[in-house]
C-alpha cells in the first residue's frame, strides 16, 4: 500500500510539474496583478509587478503570457484578452538571463531536452523552436499552439540594444527586470502599431527611483497599472521562517526594504531616513481620552488625502490610525468619507482651501464645511513659537518634517499596519538635489498637517458647536 501511495504521489507531482497551466492557483496579490485596472477603472494595458525578491512575480508573469499565447484563459481573469494567435516579445538584461529566467519559466530548464514542457506552457502546445546563434541552449523564438492557430514568442536581450526590439509588430511584451529607457520607448512605439497592446513588467527596483519607476508609481497615465508585493504577500516564504531568514541574510541591511517589499532604494535622499518597519504596530483600541485630529490635503488630478492621528498625551506619542486617498471625486464624496471616521474630529487644512472654485466662486474649505465636515476655523500653520500669536507659526515644510522625524527617532510616532498607503509614501518620500520631490506625497502632507495641529486635537466628549455657518466650527 505504501508503494502504491508513493507511486500515486509521484504521478501527481509529475502531472502538476508538466501541467502548471491547469494547476495554477494564484496568491491574492497575483490575482490582483492579473486583473489590474488603471486609475480610471479600465483594464490596464501596461501592467507592472514591482515586487520584492522571490515572491512569485516571474512565475505569475510567465503564466499570464501563456494564457495569451494559447488563448486558454481562466474564468477569474478579467484583464485584456486576445481572440487570435499573438506575436509576443520577452526581454531581459542579457541573453543568458533571458534564457535562465524567462525561457526557463515558460518552457522548462534549457539544458535538458527531456524537461521541455515543464514550464508554464504545456509540452503538447510547444511547436517549432529556433535556436539563438552563439548562446548555448538559448532560443530565439518558439511557436505555441493557440486555440485558433499558432502564436510566436520571441526572446530578446536589453544588451542587444533597442534595434533588436524593432521591426516586429507584436501584440504584447513581457519585460523581466526594469528595461533601459531606450528599450522601454522602443517597446511602446512598436507595440502601439497594434490595435490591441499589452505590456507586462516584472522587476525589483534595484536601480532606485528611476524615471520609469517614478512614472509608474507617481505619474501613471491612462492604461497603466502597478502592483507592489513583498515577502509578507508570499505564503511560501511566510510559512517557512528559516528560508525567509536565509534569504534576508544574503542582502546588506540597507537593501532589505527594497528586497523584501519592492520599494525603490533612495538611500540618503529619503526625507525620513528611518526604517519604516520600526514604526509599524498592529492596530489597538484607541482610548476615549486620547484626543484626535485629521489632516486634509486637497486634490483632483493628484489624490485628495486624509490622515487621522490620535495623541497619547501621557507619553507624547502620536498614532497614525487611519488614511484616505482618492482621486477625481467630488467634495461630497470626500466629505462623506471623512465624516464616517468621526464627525466630531477636527480637520486641519492647508492654505489652498482659501482658493475659490471656478463654478461659483465659493472657497474650497467652505464647500467641505457646507457638507458638515468639522473644518478648523483657520488654515493650517505650524505651532506658534515663543512670542508669536496663533496663526503666526508659518508654513515651513522643513520645520514640520524635523518635528515628525524627531518623533520617529525617539519612538513617539507609531503607524497602524492597516495604513498601507502611508507606508508606501513614506518609503518613496525623497529629496533630489536637496529639494523634496513633491510627487506622490499627498498623505505625507496630510500627516504633517495633522501632527503639527495636535494643539487642536479633541476627544469625542468635548463639546463642538457652530458659531456661524459661514465662519465654521469652533472647538471649546
């Protein structure tokens, strides 16, 4: 009986190895990546998995490429589909890495013909292969059986230059590891000649906040979608602490954030040069006697963002416990979301709230007040210094940053683990040539308004009343 069970297990393992297409069960982050939409809610045509090392990004991209090559889509896939055989380009740094990573993922190990078909493409769907001259075991192209004919996948290397990405009209591309700018531009130009286009990228941002990384994270255009995932999103790592520690030990300490979470390394350029993970705590029940305040940063094309903080006055510790970040929504939508967090919580807002809107000339802060949001009486200013009156503290961003950094360095600022967007922005908030890069910093601004407005924080038992609808709410 033992031999029979062993034979059955071996047969099952062999079947799963040779039929990965049928047995693929994506992790939640992988499923979200496959079904990525852009910021307008449309299926993304440029999809980037910017992830930590060994979380499954290459495998998930190989699997999706196989769906397009074969036309065999799973029911759960909601992204762009092709109803015909496709021409596909796969690119990597060198011919060798393209062979050892991408080709291996799609077809199986390149150095053993008996293992052809143990990748994501089933063996019986692999047709004619063309060898790449001068690169042992590397393939130049492969025909793949589609439901309606034959697709072709072409393997290219960035080191060959952008001309190797010219000349072919293709339906899609898989770029494994971040491409140089000239390759990226060429892929876009070549692909746009098709009525349909899909570009998939998978990389760990080892080169830091490059122009491409910045565009994907901070300046996304219509059609672009990004998924970030780290070790915490990969069950095969989280369920194996020994392996996780072994992987972690391979990298120097300053690379761990990038390797584990896919956050670009910004080095000394970070505005807050601290380990974000040291600030994170599991959510706690906030005592009723801790006063709270919310910071609001207005937006439209860039998001409207809010950050809620609670203040333990006994230890002078600030807890960032909630967040909100939404683009292109009307004031009533933002106001409703803010009030759901607690209508009694005062909201600090910046000077552009005094700006009049084009529709009826009414001030932006007044529109929120009319919706019942507990906006502070006056616009945000830093706390007044000795000899100054309230409102004379100025708007210095650097002053606020130094105050917040001091809290971080002394353990007096904690962030709930549920505030994922705050964590992402913290990891990307950086300087260039000494100046703060004001992109993707909406929550950073809202956090600063809130923390520097602790003097206005209040508890729910405090009485709040309107003195005049046009003058706002005062806290007593």
